[in-house]
């Protein structure tokens, strides 16, 4: 009898806590994904990347965020590319902070497409770019309505993530590398990167670097998903993935990436919105809202 009473009380506490946590709007998040894709390819040097940058700043400014832009340049194969990281800050005066990051640039070449003639064409990047950004924009929309008590939140949209050479890790994720180098005094208790989370067949494993460097943060996220009943988050270590979280790990942050790398349309012309699902965005977004608001009273 005692065990039954304890179990009932635990459920009551869990539901009471859930009542205090805002709900992620999956349809609005998906509209953020679609809007980016409507802009077209968003690779460095294109008109699309400029329009996307303006779009992100416009949305986040309308939600009351303090906007900071970090311009940087990188040489890639003998050509200089101009990049801009965008930071949207909520409650910048608060010392305890969580950073959520996603890259907003798309790969200029569909070099994994089964059709060799497509290898020089830029991709739309519905999952690989737009999905992570869409989750962050919806999180920002929620925070605009209900500021968390415990943390200030920073959303960082990274540029020049997807121009890399497959055999050279350091050629990828140039925006996050630039951010870490240029902000040595920046502090965040948790750094959570969101990338490729729109796949309609979502399956998220624990990324290798994340688990071995920030196991408590990984456990917190996966336990949050489990408490919500989201089986898409799987308790097993997956691939070694060099993503925007790596620069933060190397700099000593607790950092992780949430990513479903098993995506058959990666870097192909078929990475389009019809391969993505609002439900998948919801699974990730609601999990992160529980992280943000779990300590609020």
C-alpha cells in the first residue's frame, strides 16, 4: 500500500510541474521551417543567406530579444567568405544562462545526391539547417510570453557551418569556432545545439563527444524526454559527430548536440519540407522547454 501511495504522489507532483511548463507550438515551429525554405538556398555569399539573416533578426526583435551580431571572415579554398553569427538574448542581465544554438546556413552543393549532375547545386536544407532554427524560434516565441525565472536564455544562430570538407573536421562549424574565440568571457551553464531534428522518422541517440564530455547534461535532456514519453530519444551512444557543440566542449563548456544523423536526404536535393514533421520538432522543443522551466516555481 505504501508503494502505491508514493507512486500516486509522484504522479501528482509530475503533473503539477507540467502545468507550469508552457507548451511548444509545433505548427508555428513548422511554419518557421517552411519560411526559411521559401527563401531558397541559404549558402554563404548568396542572396538567400542575407534574407534569412534579416528574417531571423526581424522575428527575434519582434519577440523582445536583445540582438547582437558577430561578423567574421574565413578563407575557404582560397576564397574569403563573410559570416555573421546572430545572438538573440533574453534577460541579458541574468548571470545564470543557457545557450541554444543552431546553424542557419545551408550547404552550397548537393554532393551526396544520387544524381551526379546535382552535385554542384545548392540544397534547400529543410532538415539540415531550417529544422534546428525553427525549434529555436519557437522556443523564443514561448519565452517572449513567459520569461523563465531561473535562467537567462541566449539563442545563437551560427553561420558558415556547412562549407566543410568531409575528411577535415576543422573545416566545418566555422561560426561556432569564431563565436568561442571572440567571446572568451562568455559564460553559460549549458550549451545545447539543435541540428537535423525535423526528420519525420525521428530517432535521436546520444552523440559520442557529448556523452563523454557532458554526461550530466545529456542525461538531463534524455531523462526529460523520457518523462514526457518521447521514445525518439534513445538511451544509447550513437555516432561521433563534429558539430557546433564541439568548439564549446573544447573550450570547457558543458555542451551537447541533439541530432538525428540517420537522414537519407542529407546534403541532397531531396532535403525538403515534405520529409519533415511538426511532431518531430515538438518532441525536441517540448523537451527543451521542460529543461528551461523545470526549476521555476
